[in-house]
C-alpha cells in the first residue's frame, strides 16, 4: 500500500462513547474510524486502524508500521510514562503525530508530561475527534 498510514489507539479508547462523555464525547471508536476513512479517501490515503489495551501490542504495531508513511497515535495513559512506547517510536524511521482528544494541559498534572512528544513530529490535543483529523492533515 503506497500511501498508507497507521492510526493507533491505546488503552480505554475502545470505550469511547461510554467513557467519561463529558471529556471524550459521545461518539464511538467506530465513528472515529469512519470519519478518518472519509477524510483519507478524499486525499488518496489509506489507513490501518488498531486499538489495544496492552502496551506490547502497541509496540508491535509501531514496528509493523515501519514501512508506512506515518503513524497517528493516541497512547492513552501510556503517553505519560511508557518509555517502551517512546523507544519503539525512536526505533522506526517513520513520522509520528501524537494526538489526544482532551486538552491534557487543562487536566491533572500527571497528564501534562508526555514521554512521547520528544520523539514525535508534533502533538495535537484538545479537539476531540478533530484532533485525529488535524493529525491526518498534517501529513498532506
Ligand atoms: C486519552 C487517555 O486515555 C488519557 O489517559 C490521556 C487521552 C488523554 C486523550 O485525551 O485522548 O491522559
């Protein structure tokens, strides 16, 4: 696949729609994937979607994405402390954009730190599902 990008979602993002709707909204992960597919199609991009609640799965998919054009990742709470995910990103030569639905800087102080940002092209936070669409657009 020539113009393929990975969209990786970490722990608890399978709960979108049910999980803390005041923070994460009412829409599901399936809706997010449909929205992103629509946008990708308009720009001749294809997407590979993955979600896991397990750190090792995310690491394996980062390695697997090494031949893709880019990775959009929301590592969930792993963002704040997973050196293993950070090192997996550093181990592949693929641009990575970190996204968060909520504005992590407005929330608890443990969410203010990202160990992922130093190995990412950029970080988009606070725009709900639009954070992912903006991340996809950053690859144009
Ligand atoms: C998602 C999570 O699961 C949290 O652990 C992060 C992020 C924030 C989000 O806003 O998408 O702290």
